[in-house]
C-alpha cells in the first residue's frame, strides 16, 4: 500500500456498505493500511482500530439490484447479522485477515463495515484495501474465492 492512495473517511467513526460482485457466504475479511516505515510522517494513526462486520438478512439470496433506502440493509438494521468485532493492530503487519463468524447460512450481495475508532488521527481514517473471502453461491460457483 502506497501512502496517499487510501480510501479516506472523515473522522474516526464511519460506516460503509460494500456491494460484492457475487453472492458470497463470507468467511473472512482482510483490512490493509500502509506500514509505519512507508508512511512519510512515520505514523499510522489514521489506521482503523476497532471495527465490526455485518450482513443484512433482508438482502440474502435473490438480491440482484441496488434496493431503495440504505442500499441493502433493512431500514433500521433489525435483520442485520453481526459477523464479528475486531481490532486492527498497528503493531502487526499492515495486511491483517480476520475470520468471520462460522455458520452464516446465506449468501449476501452486501457487507457492512463499521469503523468504530482509529489509532488517534482526529480528522480522518484511511483504509488502503479491503478484501472479502468466502464461498460464491450460484449455479456456476466452485470453491472458495476472494473479492
């Protein structure tokens, strides 16, 4: 990850809804930030710290188009399923993979990433790459993949 080429979010808390290219039974998520060594300021305080990953049951199998409202989540999050609560640790490698809760029975078009805090940068939080791993569900799907 090159400094300056991040996906910036204002503040230290944000939510993002990711539309997947296929219906996925998610098994893991990878978050990547730049390393302290590669950072021009020698800091990675804009890296996410605490975050959650969830999916919405109302958009399980059969969701083929962008729905109205919150683009895949029910209006009040009632049918959301939390797949995990995690901490990105800046003392570890810049690319970190987090296993999601086992036993998700459905495949989903949308995955919700909620960044709850960062490592101290008050103005913004940066993510350099997000990868979702899982099983593609469909008539032509075989095995595991990442998107």
